[in-house]
């Protein structure tokens, strides 16, 4: 590697680090050491997973800038992998991927008055395990396969014959478990923040994307647990 190529690599690395440094310090709202700012930022943004790598890269940065020889120039260089990782961390901080438009998709919804047979038909034909239900006031609940089975089992246990032709989606919603299976987020929400939600809430099955993350708004898209597992698999994590 020529001297010019080495200098260019160092400058790219330092530029990326300085951008991240400036962002972290501003977001952390303090003027302490860089390490303290990184840990403060990580504490406020629990979905952020780059803190340890950034602290290691900060040590490399310090060694580079404090060991420049007047005759030899830079005596240490970041590897290609270190440079790639530093720029990746910088880009994720300054321009993180959002859930929208990546997970923009038509979301099939039903009203509480819809026949249960229609819900079952959609679940079968589309291989859905859950369907959001919307009433006049907005989101009314999440109809799930487990909820349907529970409703049927309850009717049979009471000695009733479950007449599916007369059943309505709203009736089944009453038998859904109260644990939170669905969350909402605005279209500008960071993708890594939504991924973190799934890891923190084992019962969470899906996150509906609306304009501002309000339950009263119509869905613009949806992120399911399967989407997150697929994303992690593609990232090798």
C-alpha cells in the first residue's frame, strides 16, 4: 500500500469516527469523556448494540492520532474490516434504516362484525396466524389462531355447538389473551428499535406501522416476528 493509499484509509476512518463522536456527544447531552458519552447513549437507547465495538475503535483512533511520526507519517493503520465497521456504525447513527418503507405492505384487517368464517378463510388462504381488527374507534384487537381455538374449546366445553355461520369476529376477540401481542410504531421508527421490541417482549407477534404510531390510525404496514427472525438470519445474528 502506498503512502497516499494509507493516508486515505486513515482519513476515511477518522472522518467516520469524528462524525459518530459528534453525534454521540450531542445525543448524550454531556461533555464528559467519549466513553462516558457512549455508555450514556447506550443506556438511553437500549436497542443500540454498537457500543462495545465503537469503544474498541475509539482506542484504535487514539493510537493512530497520537502516534504520527514526522518522517514516517502514520505508524498504525485501520484494517479494511475496522474501516468498514466504523463507517457502518457511523451510517447507522446518522442515517438509520426505518421500518417504512421496508415493511410497507397491504395489511388485511377485519371489522368486529365480520363473520368468523371470513376470518378463517383468510387465515387459511393467506397463511396468516393473526389479523388486526378495526372498529369505528380504530384498533379493536388482534384475532389470532390461538384465540379462535380457545373460543371453540370454550363453547364445546360448555356443551354448546359452535355455529360458525353465526359467529362474529368480535365475539372471539373477547377470548383473546390479555397479554400484549401487538404494538404500534410510527413510520419513522428505527428498524433496530422494532427488532429490540421483539427481543424484549416474547409474547409480541407483530408491530403495526401507522403514520404516527397511534392505534386509531390505519395501518401502513406490518412487521411480524417471522420478519425479525428472517432479518436476523440474513445478518448472521
